[in-house]
C-alpha cells in the first residue's frame, strides 16, 4: 500500500515546490490537491460535512498549475487531483492541459474526479443539467479518454457531441492518466464500478470500511469487471494511526491519502510535522 498527501493548496500553505520536494524525499507516493474555480457568495447548497464552509475553500489555487510546479522539482512523486471538477471546464482545453502535465511529469499524473457538491458553482460554469450530472460525468470521462487515445477523436453522446478533431499532444501514459472517481451513495458507487480506473472514497462516509470495500468489489464484478483492475484510494479525514493503516492495507486498499485535519487547514505550520510523523509508516505498510 502507498501513502499520499493532500493539500488545500492555498497561498497561506507552504510553497507547493517545497511540499513536493519534502514528500518525495521522505518516500511518499503522491501529492494531491483539489479544485474549486470559485465559491458562490450566495449559496443554498449546504457544506456536506455540516456547519460553515471552511475559509481555505475560497483560496484554493489552480491544481494543474500547482502540480506543474511540483513536477519540475521531483522525479518520482505522482501528481494527483483530488478532486478535479472535470465537468466545470472546457472539455478540449482540459484534455490538453492534463496531457501536457502528463508529458511534463513523464507520466506521473493521476486524475481524481467527482460530480461536486456545490450546485451553484456547477450552474455558473456549465449549461449541463445538475440533476443529470452523473450521466454528464460518464460522458465527460469517455470523451476525454477519446481525445487522449484517438488520433482523430470523435464523440457522440447525449450531452457531449463532436465530430473528428485533432487534439495533441497525447499523454505519455498509454491510455491517458488513470481516472479515479470520488463518489459515495448508490448512484456514485455504480458509476465508479462501471467505468472508473479506481474508486476514491472518504473514510468518514464509509461506515464499516471492510464492508464498504466488499460491497464495492461486488458491484465491480456485477458490472463485468475484475476488481483487481479498479484500485481503491482512501481519503482520510480522520487521521489514521499505524494500526489503522495496516488494517486498510490488509483490506486491499491501494493507497491512503492523508492530510492535516479540517480544523488545521488554516494552520500551515502543522503540515511538515505531519509529513515527518507519517514518513516512518511508509515502509511499514508496503506490500
């Protein structure tokens, strides 16, 4: 099992290049950062964990620009979006941005994505229907893969439709960066099982982790796929200890993504001590 680290990527955090260097030096597998192009001031959509929206959400940097800076100062560290809001950007520009980053990093990009939780943000960025967002996401991923994999790419779906185009350069990774789906609930799990390269659940939403993983693998089999082909990347909001990490490893979790707790998101001085605390665990949970 691998250990990755997630950053809110705000101007108040340590410089991204310093964070990336520190993670690679200590043996972490990956660095992840999320995406919000903006946060609507007037918002009816509640913050999923409850309570007020944490202030750092308003300050999040662009994930692809930040990950590009991390790419040029590292050689092994994988670079992930956790999560990218693929439906909220222009399809062609986004496919090229990700492909360019994959080439810049020599094939180290991982794309974690999801449908998002903020309806007002979604509506501001796309004319696609919010109530059909899972179907839109399926087509967005399929169309993006077509742009990465086909020399003269075309796509004809219910929500996305275009005739053959040239969209180059292609990613270094043969079929494009793996796309892992961060979703919970019956609809999201079904989609992850049917088309994603991996599933990215959040620990606090899983209930019994072992039971949730077993149920998901059953859905993958029902979808006619091999569970070994669908990795599990577990995002933690509850900081795990070593025994918990070993439990996740034994359940078949491919990677655990840690980060400072929500109440420390505005305290960048907590980041490097946490990295140092978890660095010795990396060798303990491999295998």
